[in-house]
């Protein structure tokens, strides 16, 4: 009797884990957030626009440190590009 109960508990834990990790299709709906997503504004992207971007997190979300590192690099690259363009434009005038 004890072994049967242990097997049932292990099966239940395995089923919950499979549903939670998405291994059982159709069990979980798309991830949602109570916080609205703030993406990039319409039009040309400025370095300051990246400071306002916010991603929603979820159980099956993303690694914030990786996304933050990409955004930091992108912000710096865009800032450098903007400075170079401004210098070229002022040299033409």
C-alpha cells in the first residue's frame, strides 16, 4: 500500500512538472503580465528611447541579465552613431 501511494505521488508531481514546464502541449496558455509592455516608439530610434523599454516577465520568460546586456550595447552603439552623424552633418554646414 505504501509503495502504491508513493508511486501515485511521484506521478502527480511529474504531471505537474510537465504541465508547468510546457512539456504537455495545450496545458498552459500564453504567458501574461499585469504590467504593460513598453517597446520602442514609432519612428527613428534614439539612444534615450532604449532607457524606456520594459519587458514583461513570466514563468517561461527571459534572462533579464542577457536582455539588459544586449540593450546596454545597443544603446551605446546608437549613441555613438548619433554622435558621428551629428559631427558629419555639422562638418557639411
